[in-house]
């Protein structure tokens, strides 16, 4: 039994009543779970930053680059190897001994077997590079490659931001298209209803009713097409966000834009990537040139050698220590001009990279100018088409009234309706062009980022 004191009165609930209360609460909660959430553009981008698989792959590639840089640095750490070996000679090694060493004639040799059947070797070997230009070159190159991987992550984020924004804007435009189509269908159905009444009174022809009926049917098909396109865009948006297609997602219908917004010019990621790749090429070139320098390393060995014999009466197994340390110098004297050919190849790659950087800059300047012009034109078009929609709607309403009074013909009404649709389409097209130009400006000026 559960007791609750409320307003100085005691209420006693049995276990069955408590179950009924919980069931009631669940019934109230379940409908809200299935309701779709309205997503802002910022929420979509934040979600993609957490769940987009392409971005995760790019981040993993950055981690791989970091590990490669650490691997290159690890070549400076001393290397230690342990080795052990056992040999049993069924036939001992044979050497030719000059008999003159034992008082015999000159130029006469005698074959003699040396050693014992059992040989055991165990050692610890240590090596440390004191100077190796290729190792230092690899460290520098992998560090720059890690920076390039970070830029690639930012490039992936930029592309996701760009794609999601485009999809979001397209979905918003489709919502407004559907709103216009719904409004036009209401007007058309109202006109159709009036014409049917007039036809019953023999005041209009049947062809006039058919014309409006055809227009209504076309608007219904347009609604269905818009809804289908909207669902496809939303599915693509959910895919880019990394969400399940079963997830309910609704977007905000209000289109926000600032007609006077402009962006400070920054170095774009394409320029940064090309410049960073140029640094990698120059680092590779320097490493190739330095590969003709000598390398110096320190090494040492400590071990033991065992000899064993198992025959009587001199059976034994004795071990003897072995240790030494030294410095090794390696100088590549001649490798068939391979290094020279590689240096020439790398110089050509650097020239191509410099040309690529100039090409990226020129292309960016051209696209930037076009985007700014498109944005200015779109702003003016939005303002003009917005006024045209109001005027076209007023003309359409007046035509309907005049048609009821017998002053205007059905053709006048249909012409006014067509002008209204054209104004609506011009308005939506102008908004699309503006949003795309604004998004392109962000990208071309280096201001598009998922972290902004």
C-alpha cells in the first residue's frame, strides 16, 4: 500500500490503481515520442559533426597520419634485438692447413676438421642512429603530412556543411512551393465551385468548367510531386547527417537571410591544401638530396658462445663471452643515377604544384566575382518578385470578383492565376539563387566551417 498526503487528506492507492496510473501516463507519453522534431540548420550540422561516417573516416585518416609521424620519430630510438642459435654438426667444417706450418714442405695442404658438434650462440644487439638524413627527412615530411590530413578533415567538414545547407535550403523551398500550391488549389477549387453553380444556371459553358477542373487536377499532381521531392530531399539530409532513414525530421519553414551580409576574404582550404602539399614535395626533394650524405650509427653486441662435445672421455659444454661496440659509417658512393632521376622528377612535381596553386587562385577569383554578382542580382529580384506576388494576388482577387459580376471572362481569371504562379516561382527561384550564391561566397572566402 502507498500513502500520499495532499491538502491534509490521505489517499490510499492499491497496487492495481497504481498500475492504472502508470498505464495512463504511458499512454500520454507515447504520442509525443512519435512526434517529429523541428530541426534548425545548426542542429543538422551539429548532428552531422557527430554521426557523419565520411567525417569519421577523415578523422581516422588524420589519426593514421599522426601515428606515421610518431613511427618516423621512433626510428631515432635505440633498437635492441635478442638472438639465439643452436647448431649440431653431423659433419664438422673442413679447413685446408698448410703443412709448412708444422714443418712440412711448402705448397702442400692437408684437410683438417675443426670444432665440436654442438655450437650455441646467444646475443643482445643494440643499434642507435647518430646521424641519418633520411630519418630526419621522413620526420619532417610526416609532420607536414599530418598537417595536410588536418586540412583534409576541415575540407570534409566544409563539404558536409555545404551539402547539408544545400539540402536544407532545397527542403525549405519545397515547403514554400507546397504552401503556394495549396493556396492556389484553394483558389482554383473555389473558382471551380462557382463555375459549376453558374453552369447549372446555364450561364457558362461546360468547357469553362473543364478548363478549371484540369487546372485543379494539375495542382493536385503538383502537390504530390512536391511532396515526393520533399521526402527525397529529407532522406538525403538524414543520410548526410548520419541518421537512420526511419528518424522523423521536420525542418523550419522560415528562410533566414541577410541581404547585406558580406564575408572577409580568407585563405580557402583548397589553397591551404595545395600549399601544404608543396611543402611536402620540397621536403621530399631535400630528403632525396640529403640521401647522398653519409649516415652514422652506433652499435654494440653482448653475447656468449657455447661449444659442446658428448663423446667419452672428454664430454663437455663450455661457454665463452663475446662483446664488442663500434661505429658504422655508410656512404652511398654510386647507385646508378637513381637519386638524380628522382630529384628531377620531384622538381617537375613542384612546378606542377605551383601551377596548380595559381590555377586555384585564378579560379577562386573568378568564382568569387560571379557569386557576388549573383547575390546582388538575387537580392534585387527577391524584392521585386515579392512585390509582384502581392500585385498578382490583388489582380487575381479582383478578377474573381469581376468574373462573378460578369465583367471579366474566365480567360482573364486564368491569365491572372498564371501571372500569380509565375510571380511565386520567380520569388522562389530568386531565393534559391541567393542562398546558393551566399553559400558559395562563404566557401570561396574561407568562411564556411562546421565550427562557426
